[in-house]
């Protein structure tokens, strides 16, 4: 944890929703999930609480793409 904190975690960026897939791919990542705070609230909070979330921000989860397949002898 200390190492991640030392290099500036949490990592934050700002993107338009349609830009994150292309940016992630150009840096070797695949987007696994990209949802707004409101969408996440609906999925994670019980009614009537999810409707209180009105922020327009989004959360994207990315994963390092495979660089190449391992060669077997």
C-alpha cells in the first residue's frame, strides 16, 4: 500500500464518456466497466437512497491488456 500511495494513488483522470475506451486501448488497457455515479448508485444502494445520487461523474475500471501470448517450448 505504501508504494502505491507514494506514486500518487488514487490515480484520477478526466475524460468524456466516449473517449475512455480509445485512450485506455492506446495505453495497453481494456475497459471492463464504465458507469456514472447514478448507475452505480442504482446497482449498489437500496431504494429510496439511490435516487439521491445526482453527480455527473463516471467511474471506469480498466485492466492491463495481454501484451502477447506466452510461448511454450
